[in-house]
């Protein structure tokens, strides 16, 4: 179950970043490319943070 939550977190981070770049940039093609690259970095960071959260011992 945790893997599906991780996928949703990463997909949401990527989608939000692409939407933000499309909203902020005038040229739609470059906005998608740059937004996708930035979104992948942010999605990897969000996924890593969520994985660390799952790996942390519960108190």
C-alpha cells in the first residue's frame, strides 16, 4: 500500500510543477519541458522524503 501512496505523492509533485511552469511561462512547449525536468527533481525529493518517513522508527 505504501508504494502506491509513494507513486501518488511523486505524480502529484510532478503534475503540480508542470502546471506551475505552464502557468508562469509564455511558451507552452518550453514550459512543459522545463516543468517536467524540475518536476522530476521535486518528485524525487518528495519520494525520498516520504520513503525516509516510512523508514523512520515510530515512537
